[in-house]
């Protein structure tokens, strides 16, 4: 099985000690988003975990403990965008910090295990199409030797959290025509720097630009890294246009302190504060403790390896 760590929160940035404690103990507990009193107990031992995907904007807190993952196969989805604190209020400087972290991580784990995400793309008075084109090339120039691929996506305004932030984002119309035009330019820049490029959960056909449909939880990449075939399948719980392989997400909504205005995983600043205050690195849950009214279900999981 594959572990997603996590679409719901930035585990490497804020919960890395908790994560490594879960690895050490060999299991994690996750509350079901639709019924918080139901908890899944998930085995995290190498005999059943075929791969781990880390989603992050700053994994520096993991650097001193990566050796504890020696028995696991993993890679990073590392988001670097050109937005400032008006949109990504709690991130360190990209130029003086985050880009350096990306390069250092690549030196530690290898360029094939770190994917640069430039997403989501939104446009407003400050972040125009031309702004994105210049920023994309500037970042590509600095990262092309440290990764093999860049993944792009365009902002999805249907999520509740994004709708709540419309007034702050002051979004401009981002028509399909504009998205296609920008994707074409991005592809040209990516290829000029020797990078593959794909698009995450987009229903636009961009293959004539050389842009493939992304598979962010990627069974093909894990097969290459492991050197073994895997009997994986498409994740039916994700959006229709999502190409990801099936995985188990061990994060929790409303726990990410990055507080990016475009994020769909956070919709309540008060809940974020409450959930983070309830975080205990020694708990099997990312936030809070198991209560008397909770039901625990032992998930029966197995490896996907085909020998």
C-alpha cells in the first residue's frame, strides 16, 4: 500500500516528530473525516508500506531524521510558488530559505525522489500571467539540476475554503483559453531546462504541448524506485481527473499552519488553532487522543508487490 503524508496537512513542516514516532511504533491512527468518532488503525511497517509520498512546502525539519526511513521507499511532492505572504502568510522566504531547502533535500535523497510543484496557479492584480511566466522560469533555472519533473495545476474555486477567501485573493477571470496559453509557455520553459511537466487533476487536454496528466501518488515511480511490479489501482475517492494510485492519507483537515489562502484542506482558522493545540507527538493521532466514544477499526492491509 501507499501512504500519503499528506494532502490534508504539511506533516514534514509541522508534524515530523509525530510521524517518526509513528514509524518507530509501526502504526498510526486516523480519524475518518466524515465520522470523527471512527478511527482507522493503519500498520506502518515496511512489509506492508510499499511507498510514502510526502506533500510539503518546507521539509527541513525532517533532515536530521531521514535515516530512520532507510527501510522505506519514499519521495517528496515539494510545492514552491512565487506567492508572497499575502497568499502564503506563514512560509519562510523562497529566495533565501525554501529554494536552498529544496536543493539540499535533493542532494540527500536524489533528484528522482523530489518533484517540484508549481500549484495552484491563480491570477490577480499582482500575480498576472506575465508574472507567472517570469517566476516559473526563474525557479526552473534554480531547480532544474535538482529534480526531474514539475507538476502544475490551476486554482479550483469550488472548494469551500477557497470560496471563503475570494475577497482576500481578489481573483481575476482565469479562462480556459488563458490556462492553455500559460500551460504552453510553461511547457516550453520546462523542456528548455530538461524538465518533464505534467498537470494535476486538470480536465484540459494539454498533451500536444507535451504535458501529461499527473499521477502524484505514482505507482510507476515507486516501481522504478523499488525495482518491482506493483498491483495498484486508481484512487476512486479522489476527483475524477485525478490520476493518483490508491493510497491511505494519514493527515487531518484543519491542522496546517501554513494557512495558504488557496488551500482546500483548511476552512477554519479557529479549528486549526484548536487542533494544533491538541497535538501530542506521542499520540497515535495527529491531533488529540482516543476517547471513550471512539471506535477503532483495524485496517487489513497488505503489500502491492508482485513477485
